[in-house]
């Protein structure tokens, strides 16, 4: 599409919590046009009734591949789950549509395949485990702190409908901490673990504790321990609107990128 013209956007997972919030944000943006909304639920219903905002006649379709061919969007935003998201993004790349994957739970091999396909077909794409700007800053602060305070554990807290654990954000934070550390760390004493999992799961040599409770949305603390001091970096998403500035940024910028990008960092810190 030409710079400055309207971007045509499709959403998969359109009837879900994130999909509905994303559609409302797209409908409110004058430079974006919602052209397709796909979900296996609420098929045939108008988007107007699903999100409670006028959508210019878009209805929920059942099948992404047929809808991609019919509407030919510039960008796909996916908020389904794991392997469904990988399949949607794969088809988008093969159709010249830039995918922005917000769903979590993709396997390492699915991500590697998307990365290779993006490079091979020269179609840009993004996988963004957390669209909240504050969460991206939290991860960067954690990476910086790890150099001087390598002893760190992550506590991530989410609503009880979340399927994957640890969260994509927690895994990404752990990898950043591992990269930021100037030295490796190991337990200070041999540990006697009375209940399996009590010390959390280990990602990139960082213990991660996952809490799932009703009433929570998406929260994370990274706790660093040093000599006689502790540092806690904490982020809270209060509601799903917290993700929308990042979702809109990714939609608007993904087609200006080359290749496959993980996270919003490239857009927030490295691009000028
Ligand atoms: P949800 O269960 O409310 O919505 C998922 C929707 O996807 C449902 O409507 C479901 O019917 C649909 N769906 C699933 N498989 C499908 C398929 N094969 N074809 C068509 N539709 C399909 O979940 P949610 O809370 O909206 O979260 C969606 C995803 O986004 C999860 O993976 C979650 O972890 C992730 N998430 C990411 C961020 C981020 O910032 N990147 C933030 C919140 C949630």
C-alpha cells in the first residue's frame, strides 16, 4: 500500500476478548480499515453486534484462508491461540499479507518456520508477546538490572482463563535477563523441594512462578536480589485497553519492516 493511504486490516480471533478490543481500536482509527474478522465462534454475526460499534458491514467469517483471498488485507492481526495463530500467520505470509501475531503459545519450531518464511518470501511480520508499552520497558529494565544484579526470579500473574504457562512475556524476560547477566548464577545451597514446582519452572536459567487467579489480568514482577538489597521491577495491565497503543503501532509499522521481528522493542528503541 502507498504511504499515507488507508491500511486494510484483518483480525483473526475476532470474537475473543483481545480480538474485540483490537477491532474497536481499529474502527476508531481514521487511517485503518477493518476488512475481515474471523473466528470459529459467532460466525455470520455482524461485527457491529459482536463489538458494539459500527463496522461498515463486516461479519464474522469462519475461515481465514477464504477471507484472506476475498478481502486481500495489508495486515493480519491474530489473537487466537498457539498453533492456530501459527497457521494463520503462515498463510498470511504466503499471501503477501504482513502478520502481527499477538497470540501466545506458539512453539519454537513454529516461530522458526515463520521467521524463515518471512525472509524467504520477503514479507515482513511480527510476533509480539506483550503489546503493553510499560511491559516492554519492564523487560528492558530487567535486562539492564541483570548485569549488576544477576540473581533474579520472575513472578507472573494472570487471569484464570490463560492457557499457557509461563506467559510469553515471562519467557522473554527470562531470556533477556540471561543475556544481560555478566555471570551465571546457581543455588546458594542444595535445595530440598517438598512440593514439585515450589521453586518455579526454569526458563533460560531463571526461575519463573506462574499465578492464575480470577480477578487478575496480566501482571509481572521481576525480583532481583543483591548484597543487602533487593530491586523489584513490576508491571500491571489494568485492562485490555493497555495493549491497544502497541497493537496500533505494530499495525501501522509492520509493513515498513524487513523480515520477522519479535517484540515491540525494534519499533520503540531501535527505529528512528
Ligand atoms: P479468547 O479465548 O478470549 O479469544 C480467542 C479467540 O480465538 C476465541 O474467540 C476463539 O474462538 C478464537 N479461535 C481460536 N482458535 C481459532 C481458529 N483456529 N480459528 C478461528 N478462531 C479461533 O482469548 P484472549 O484473551 O483474547 O487471548 C487471545 C490470545 O492473545 C492468547 O494467546 C493470549 O495469551 C494472547 N494475549 C496476548 C497479548 C499481547 O499483548 N500479545 C495480550 C493478551 C492476550
